[in-house]
C-alpha cells in the first residue's frame, strides 16, 4: 500500500527567496519549477538525499483553505551525518530553533532537532543509526 516517501511540500510567501535559501543550504538548484521561466514560479522542487527525495515549495497563495500559517504540525526529519554542524548552519542562515538537539532513548545515537526556516516551515533534522544500517544493507546487496 504505502510505497515510500514521495514529496514533502512546504509553503512560502516568497518562492524566489525560498529557492535561494534552500539552494544555499542544500548545495543544489531546484530541478523543477512551474510555470517555467521567465514567469515567477508557483512551485519549485528539489531532489535530495540518498533516494532523491522530493522537497517541494508551493506559493502560499495555493495553500488549502484553513491551512495554518504558524509553524507546527507534523515534522519530517531528514537524516544528516553531522547534526550539531547542520543545526549550527541552519541557525546561521536565519532559521530559528523549534526543538533543540534532543537525544532519544538509551544513548543509541537517535538524536533530533528542528528549526523554523525563514518562510515559516518546520524543518527537522536527525542522526539516526537505523537509517544508516538500512542504507548500508541496501547498498551491500549484489
């Protein structure tokens, strides 16, 4: 039934600023924009991570009726190898702390943090040993 993560969508009032901010953070340009240039975009999409996961940005004018513009709700956490360094970079780029770096469990290394980006979206980051185990097992198969 569920086949895997397809796209997470964030909203922004200023898509050009969101594009620039996330391009700097991720080190890649969006691979898709609609409508195409020279029109200003209403939607942008990045592919990032080990599986080419999709991070989309939608002009907030197209948010569903009743959508809250305050940070909150579900938090999607992206695995990062250097959690403290990533959080430091996010804060230096103008994000604000939402959840501080927090160790979960019994010292197994499962650690999370989240920030609010300059566009009002909650961005979760984590270091997850299980993610690395699954990735290693998948890449080790002949």
